[in-house]
């Protein structure tokens, strides 16, 4: 008999919390969402469990998300036999990977020591992982003086340091002009600009490959694919070129995420995508033992031939993706006979680990 009802699946109330909670409820787990004061209604009211409706059983209110590190809050989570699911908002709001790794002692699904690779300033980082896995990624530049083609500059915003301001440049002069404007407008700082990422702009179709690695079955699975909707670039692209040119003189282009769209890819793309994913898992096991556990995303651009289309990975997500709509793509259905969200796939793995006394293999 399954013991899942003895466990609580816990998560911070943002990003993909509802995806996780619905998947957990479907498998018989109890669910708990850590909510910040004033940002609780989505979980405490609108999706609260009421009989067979809803998926959030309980909320734990904190003043600030960082308060999840307080010993009293961690004690509550442990008393409920919680398994905690990390996502990007958890990393961003805590903004302290040392604390996540050393001070947060609630059992965490996945490899929490891999989360910091999302920040390109650490070593080893996602570039090192991609290099080790022999996966192609955009050329990077150590200095704006080296810019010799169109690049995308990623720099932390002044006010919201967890968000990145983006701007395009095709020469050192372009870089200087654009960055000086952003500094004068108070959107970025000189200090942040000094550690900005300067990355070759890859022209192609963006597709995020959302994979899952199971340490129980030793198998990589493609759960779904998606693409992003971003402000305000999506709005600009819907305008005639004449108005795009006019507006670009007065507004800053933003690639800030507003949502995701489920998207499929050609079957001829699947084999190279799986090959990349398997090499990425192996590289993660080498550089950050025990390596990837559970969901991970390879955010990619598919470029045109000749001689053939190619996948270039521009970003890595070593945790739960923020795209619950990927269940609408057919790939999990091809494998399991029914479409499965990433939240449910996580719950399936945890249930399997519990029933086979393998929980230690899926947590850190």
C-alpha cells in the first residue's frame, strides 16, 4: 500500500506552485504552499482544496519568502514530513545559494547544489556544463570591445536585481550608446554593466526542451516543449516595421516573461535533442554529483540550414520549469499513453521512490 498520504509536497507560492500541487494531489499527497503576506489569495482562496475541487491543502504564511529559512518555519515543514520542490522564484527570492545549500535542511527534491549554475558568474556554471556535454551555445564576449556581430547583452536591473535588462548591440559603439542611456535612465548601474553577459544573438526559432531524468529508472524523458511570450518584444513584433522603428527610439526592448505557449517540434529534431539531454545529464553527474535529478530545461534556438537545422542552447534550467502548459504537447503521452504535466511527473517519481524505499536517491 502506498504511503504517499504520509508526505506533504511543499513549494513557494510562485512560478509553478499550482502545477506541482495539482500533480501531487492527483497522486494522493498532501500539499502546502509557502505564501508571502499580501500574496496569498491565489493559494489560500482561489485554488484552495475544498472536497474534490482545488489542489492547495494548506498555506504557510511568512512576511517575506526569505523567512522560509527561519528555524521555526523549517520545523513546521519537517513536522509535516515535507518534500520541498525548488523552482526559479525560490532561488530568486532567497538570493542566497549558500543558504539554500547549507541552511535549508528540509528534504529537497532534486540536486540543490546544481541550482546555482543558472548564475553565469559562478564556476563551474552552465557554460561549463554545456562545454563538458559538447552542446553548442552562443559565443560569449569578455569585453564589449570584442563585439563583432549582433549580440544580446544581459545585465541585472537596478531596482529588481533578479530581473535582467536586455539590449542589443552590433558594435562596441552600439554597446556604449545603449548602456549609457540605460544608466542615465536609472535602469542599470555601471557595476552591473561590468559583469553583464554579452552573448551572440542567435537567429532562429526558440523552443524550450523540458526533460526529466529519473535516477530510479536511469532514463531521460521529454515531458514537453514550449516557447515564451515576453514583454514588450511580443507587442513590438505585432506592429508594422514603420512603427517598430519609431517606438524603438523611445522605449527599451524587454524580454521579460509574461507566459508560455505549448509548441511542438519536428520528429527529426527529437533524436539530437535527446542526445544533448543525455550528455547534459552525464556532464552534471561529473561536475555536480549526484547530477541532475528530475526536471531540467534546455532553452534552445533552432537555426536554419544548410546543411541542416541545428539546436543551439542559450539557457539552462536545472529545476522545475515555469511552463505548466507543456502537458498540452504530445511527448509525455507518447511515452505514458496520457499527457502528463511536469508537476505530475515529479509526483510520480516521488511516489515511486517512496514505494521502493529510494527516497534518498531523489533528494538532497
